[in-house]
C-alpha cells in the first residue's frame, strides 16, 4: 500500500474573491481562474501561497 499524504488547500483570491482548490505542494505557478492573479509561487518544494487560505484538506489516499 502506498501511503501518500497529499495536502490540498482551498484558497480565496484576494483580488476577486474567487475560490479554488490547489495542491499544497504545487511546483508550478498557479493563477487565479478568474482574474489571472498569481496566487501560488513555488519555492523549494513548498508552495508559497499568496492568497487567503480558507481551508486545508488532507487526504490519506488519492
Ligand atoms: Zn482572482
């Protein structure tokens, strides 16, 4: 069995208020679906989230 801990976060764009769920360890830039504001910036294995975190969703298996 594969024990992979994946963390997802629900974030809210500070500019337009759009909510979207992103992977907590995103290795690529993530932009807001609506307004295109850069909300996630990858930095050394961890994603730097530049938006308001509404909820952290933990998953044991995907
Ligand atoms: Zn936005």
